[in-house]
C-alpha cells in the first residue's frame, strides 16, 4: 500500500464550481475531514458551497483519511490540503493529529486575501477554535458549524469520562465557542434544545441538514454495477458508511446470518472493520461481502442497484436526541427502501417519506425480511416516494439555499 494516494481530479457534477466575484464574498471553510466528490467520504462542504451564488470558497482539509489512515493529496479547485500526523488509536497521537491540522489551517488562513467569513466545522472543537482566531485576526465573521455534539459524543462512546478534567475543558470550550460565533449552523433541529441550554439565542442558529441530490444517483452505464461486483442471490441489501463503534454494523451482520437467502454488501471502512470481518468469518457467512470505500461519484452511480438499504447506528441517547445521517439521505436519493435502527429524526424521515421501516437493532433481520418479501411493484412505489421526499425536503439544492441565506446575511 503506497504512502500517498493521489485523488482523481474529475470535475464535480455540481454545475456551479467556484463563482467569480470580488474578494468580499470569499468564505474560508475549515474541515479536517472534507473530501472532494472524486473521493470516498464526507463531501458535504464541496456539495453545499459549490452550489452557492456570489461566493468563492476555499476548503482546508487534512491529508490523512480518517478511516483508511492513508495519506492522500487533494488536487481539485476549491481545496487546500495540509500535512497532518498519523494516528492509529484514540490516544495522544489523535490529539496531535488534530493539532497538526490546526497549525496548517492557521497558516493557510493567514495567507492571501481576507475572507468575509470563516466557516469552521466540528466534530473536534480545536478546528472551530482556530476558526475563531482567524476570524478575529482577519476581521472576518465567524460561523461555527456543529456536526457532532462534543464532548457529549465522547462521553457516550466511553472515550471520555464525564466530569474528568478533559471533559470539563471541552465543555468550557464548547460554551465559549457558541458564545462567540456570529452564527451557528447545525445539522439537526433535534440539537436546538442543547444550544438553548448553553444560552444561545435561537435566532443565531440555522439548521442546514446533511442531504443528497437525487439527480446524482442516476445509474452510470460505464461503471461496473453493484450487482456484478459480488455474487448475488435473493435481494441485494446494502450498508454503506463508517465501520466504527457508533455505527451498529454488527447488527447488520447478525441480520445477514438470519437471512442466508439474501445477499448483504457492506461498503466502507473504519477502526472496527477488521474485527467485523473476523466476526462474519467466524459465523461462516457466505452471503456477506465487504467492499472498500468507493469514491462518491462512483458510489452514486451504482447505489441504485440495491434492493434494500440498512441504516444502522448504536443505541445512544445522543442519537435519539437528534442526528442527520448522510447515508440515509443517499439511500433515499437513490430510491432504495430503507430499514433504519435509529429513533428520532431518521425514523420520522423514513415514515414521512413512506419509504421504509424503523426497528430496534435486535429486530433488524425481521424488518429486512419484511421488505424483501414485498413484490416488485410495492418496492417500486417506495422507491418513487423516497426520491420525491429527498427532492422536496433534503436535497443539496434545498439545503444550499439555507446556507446561502446565512452567509448573505452575515456579509
């Protein structure tokens, strides 16, 4: 495996690119884990900012993939990658990884023209801290984007003990940042009570949900279809996303064990993936196939070949409070009926769209079986419902309009 993977420079299909305008309409976007559409991973920011009108953007990202731990180089308009350190576990090396990104992002932010807005995104809170510093030094407006509630998430995943010195420090930093942001962007309405408890005026908060664009998920004939990448019998069931402690992937494997007549494909990577592969091997499952992460454009072009999609998460109080899962929107945009194990917003979305079922993790196999036994006409109806719902409420275009309003009002 090579140390440096060069990401392809294929142009995005967003259609807007980087608008040409004056320097007063420049936004500096700090997100250590941002990806271009030519890569696998989080493409939220290129897809949102690429749809804005009258704004130029510079996205500053780290050069080590959070899931594969491989170093890569982004050579695509709108992106600047900075050198970050490697880490393998959630220890001091991961903290050094964050710090190395922050140093590199600060250097980038202090160069060139002055941005009108510095837009800094969590999950880790050191990135927004650097964003605030840059905004102060360069006399820019500061937007804090919260995509994960830290330190609450760390406590619920047992990475941090509640009441510890580190927990108290992160809690103080969270409140401090919220108090100094010119505006806060969050990904779910479910977190609004949390911000109110921190004393944030609701008028300073806008929800810009994660989202997907149905037009991006049309099959691309030149790509190898998903059904030809693995041997398929029965219905083709897909899980796509991170393979981590909070992602509930083991429940998907347990469902596959209970449904040997159907084929399960798990696409993605993460810290627990090797353990999951061993777990499936130990169960002797021949109907489970693990695929490496797939670049977003390719993933969009083959996802619609699945019959059923699984959105599985760990049962955490934080997720019940609110979440905005990218892959759920991808499934619906591709027109795939969904089984979700998440309460709250994902359950509401699936029910409102009339495009799937919500069950607790232990009933995942029962729900997949129920969808698998539907006739093709009923599945086709659910497919149409899913696409229509995303196009109306959760498309990138709809959410980009909300972001546009935030930035225009600040500038």
